[in-house]
C-alpha cells in the first residue's frame, strides 16, 4: 500500500482522497444493485431452515381445529361441581385422537391432553385437583376437590391460526419455529429463493494458510489468512453455496483470471484485501478490465475502502452479470463490512424483507472521549450490571475484539460517549444467524 510510495525518492503527489461516503448511502446503492432476485425453487419443509420464503403460507384450516384439553384430568360442566368435594360419575374416557360423546349433566369424562373437549363440557379439572373413586368393572366416579372456573384448561379452536390466515409471509427468512408453523398447517414443501452462489477470493502475497506453514517456520512479513476462515463460515450461516478460490497473488493478470473464472458460475464474488489504491492493490483495475466498478471510501471505522462492481459472463449479457464486492483486508474491517453491507445485499438478492441490523438501546459503562469523523463500530459486551463494557483495543486488525465482543456499538460520527449514556448496540447474534 503506501509503504512503497513512502520509500520513493521524490515525494509522491498527495493521493486524491475521495469524499467519504455515508454507510447508509452505500447500503442503499448496494440494495438497488441486488436485482434481479435469484430464481425460486421448491424444497421440502424439513430442508428449508434459513431459506427465504418466495410465497405466502396461507392456512386452509383452523388450528387447533376444535376446543381441546390442555391437561390430563376430567371434562365437566362447571355448574355441576360448584360445591367443593362434588362427586361425579365418570361416564366416558377420551384419549387424544378420539372424539367423545356429548357430556350428560352430572357426569365427568376422563380426558387427556390434546383430546377434543366433549360437547356440553365447559371446563377441565386437572387430575391433581381430583380424587379417583374406582369401581369394579366400570369407570367409577371422581371427587372434584377444587371448583373449576368456566373455560379453565381449554385451548380454544383457532387460538393459534384461523383458516385463511397468512401464517408466514413472502420475504420472511425461515426459522426452526417457522418450519413447525408451516407444517402445522399442512405444508410439506415450500417455495423459497435459491441459495446464493458465492466465490471467495483472498488477495495478498503475505498470506499463508495455517497447516501449510508451521508458526515457527513463518517467513518475516508472512501472516496467516484468517479472513478466509470467518468469511466462509459467515457465508455458510447465510445459506450460501461457497466456492472458495483460495489466495490470489498480488498480480493484475492473476487477479483478472481468477475473477473471470469465478464470474461464470457465481452470483457474487467476494474479495478481501487489495481494494485500496496502492500499487499492490489490483482488485480495482482487474474488475474494471472485466466490467464496472465503483470504489468507495466509507465513513465507517473500521472498514474504510469498499468496492462494488459487476462482471459480464462469457455467454454475454443474456447470462446476467456476476456481482463483485471488494472488502478491506484488515480482518475486523472485513468482518464488519461483510455484516453491514454484504449480508443485507445477499439477503436482498434472496428477496428477504428484513435485512438491516436491528440495534437495541443500552447503557455505556465506559468513557469514549475521542470522537471520530467517521461512524464507528465499537466492539463491546454486556456486563452483569446490564451495561456495556468496551474492548480495550479497537484497532481494525485486532480480531480478538470480535471474539470478545458480543456485538458492536453503532456510534455516530463526531460523537463522544460518557459512562451512563445510551448507545445503539447491535448484538452479533442477530447478524450471525
Ligand atoms: P490490504 O487491503 O490488502 O492492503 O490489506 C490490509 C491489511 O489486511 C494488511 O495488513 C493485510 O496483511 C491484512 N490482510 C489482508 N488480507 C488478509 C487475510 N485474508 N487475512 C488476514 N489479514 C489480511
Ligand atoms: Mg493486500
């Protein structure tokens, strides 16, 4: 990057600094670019976790279909047991899955959880509040110790879903609970958007892979490729199919070749590193050689340089274009630009409607006296007192901060923080799902 420029004999002309672009503006442009959406496919409900629905799920039935018991016990008419210790003849037995006869006045029905409440009954008495009075060869009788209230322990028909309800909407990302809800109204298959196909490229001649070189054998200047590991995991968690193309050398031709081949079968290429404007940074020139590129200087710390572009495929424009996002090389910058920009982009490509991070308001238990001109994302974690502690080193290369932190504080540009202030906290759990 700037090292080689600094060592040249003549001082280089000051590089032209593009004005900083607000993160929200960059995000708005990116989301517009996430068109057309990926095609729709049908999958089994068992396999649909994490996928984005491409249909409304409309219930054809009422759930529960009839009033049913939420306890093991006795179905009664409340009026028959208003006096404490009332004794009723047990006239029938109704296990779940069977339908009882109408309940005659002055009788009780032995009933089990989930079984349909017989006509005429208006309360369930849980068995713990009764005493069974067995009788040889019959169902016997029951003593009701506690007078029931009308309606007690009855789950009402339709209290979960009414026929015609939209229980899940197009654009929702399916969760385990969503799969259960779809199944509860009879859907064994669902229309979802196809998984994004994403190629991952790491740039940098200094990078080596753990396992290939032992720590004690690392050459001066070499570092392990850590971005590749968290990127791949982040993409998998987002439901992407990942083609990991490994480390691309810091050469223009090699970068062009890697991008050209990745564009053929992918919806998006993600690169890390090489996106600044130093002479070892080849992403910009390589994408421009194959398509279009915009290089942004984001008002965001960490994570300043970011590129968006697109590359035509060999089959021509009819084959559509492959998106490219160029992320900064510093690990924390890479991680955060992925979460705040690439993740919403990939979700939008899948037709998801909720894509922005959802901050919560929390109390800062620290001072942050030096305001920055960029919007900052400070790694922090919750303490036992219900406030937030700050990781001591907020440098963009310190990956430890992302592991220690449970999330990031979204601190506006020019803002200092004093202990006791309310801040916007974005929990990582909401971004890693
Ligand atoms: P660059 O934008 O390529 O100049 O990279 C900025 C910083 O991030 C440099 O210190 C790189 O060594 C570092 N870096 C780039 N790529 C990776 C990676 N895949 N893993 C860890 N560090 C990286
Ligand atoms: Mg580099």
